[in-house]
């Protein structure tokens, strides 16, 4: 599964893990993709509850195979989920390919889900990884929300926060159009803009969030630098650069959450809601 930064990949993975937890399925969730092949196997074995996490690769693999065979005999599923898989090295991806060979004559012993940014697709398209690419049984791409979905998304979150029948009034349609333009449908950016717009609106004692409040918030977070018309004409490398900048901006925001104001803190992405992990809505 691939999708741009902030489109909800990790959220979906967490929903899946919740479902797996409810059943008898065992899973290894790996979110630190900057591991060597041996560290990857050690981590995976550790998470699956295997005893051997030593430095001997063959011991690790033998234990893993016995574990998977024993579970398969009991008709139990085992899943490996790797988040941020676009960061995996070619060596680790090759290790994962070898894991796909663990099978009986009829079934795979291990179900594997790779989740990452679009760079993962590019990696899988490379000549060196063609063997792994051929083994992918299902591929999907998480797209940003369309304007209609953005409206539903904001209203749903407002309702969860207790806005009830006022949800539609708080964010009028021209405000939603502005949010849509700045966020480009990325849920994490929608959250950031809405949270800060609500705080600004509250400070002004406004009855609803107006488009100019959204403009101000977007300027604070430097989201107004992304002109959609220009973006259409961007080359792929410029797109990557753009998303990197958005990611850095969001990360710097995460880093500053809960911390007091610092002299050298970046001038942008001022966390008006600092100290909370979840947005207001
Ligand atoms: N469909 C959705 N419904 C509710 N919240 C969402 C949805 N998609 C994304 N989010 C929220 O957007 C933010 C970013 O999602 P996340 O899963 O971390 O993105 P990614 O892993 O793709 O970078 C999170 O706060 C998440 O809760
Ligand atoms: Mg993620």
C-alpha cells in the first residue's frame, strides 16, 4: 500500500492490527525501516515472541520457519507488516523476498504487507527488485480526499468532538473550499489547518471559521506557497521536494509539541495547540 505523506497509511495499519488482535492472528509490526537485514530478522523474531534473537542468521531462520509451520498446522495466520517501507534498503527488501518463499505446496506461511510513500513503488519498479515486484499479489494506493470527502471528514470529526447540529455552521462551504485548496486533501494537513483555525476563531469570538482565518493559518504553516496550478506543472523531483518540505514542517511541529518555546525554534509551523497530540476536532 502506498500513499503520500499524511494520507492515513499508518492509521489504516493500526485499524488492521486491531482486527488481527481480535482474532488469533499473530503479527510483527515493523515501523523502523532503517535496519540491517540481520537486525530486521532479529526484530521480527523478537516481536513474534521467538526466543532466538542471537546473531546467527541461520538459527533465526530455522526458528522462524518452525514457528510459522506450527502456526500453519493449527490453521493460524501470521502477518508481517512493515510501515515506512520506502526507507528499507535493497538488502532488507531482498530478505523480505526470501521470506515470501516460505510456503507449503498450497499456501504461504507468512502474509506480508509493505506500506510506504510513493518512493516504494519506484523502488519496486527498479530492475534489481523485479523478483520482489513479481511476488506482489495486491497493490493499492491511498489517494488524498476529494473536496466532497473533505467536507464529510471535517463534519464527522466535529460531530465526534460534540458539535452535533452546529457542525455545518462552523465551517461554511467557502471555508471548506479554502481548506481543500491548502491541504490538497491530505488528512494530516486538514487536521492542522482546522485545529488552528478553530483556535484563531475562538480568540476572535467568531461564530464560524471564515476563509480569511484559514488563509492566515495557511500562511503560518507556509501552505500558501503551494499554488495548485504551478504544482500541476511540477516535475516529479519538484513534487518529491515539495512533499519533503511538508513532511519536515509537520515533523518540526511534532517535535515542538509539549516543549516550551525555544529561541531557535523555526519561524513556521507555530504549534498553537502545543502540548496536545490530537487536534481539537
Ligand atoms: N480517513 C481518516 N479518518 C480519520 N483520520 C484520518 C484519516 N486519514 C488520516 N487521518 C488522520 O490524519 C493523520 C495522518 O495519518 P497517518 O496515518 O499518520 O498518515 P501517513 O502514515 O500516511 O503519513 C492522523 O492524525 C490520522 O489520524
Ligand atoms: Mg505513517
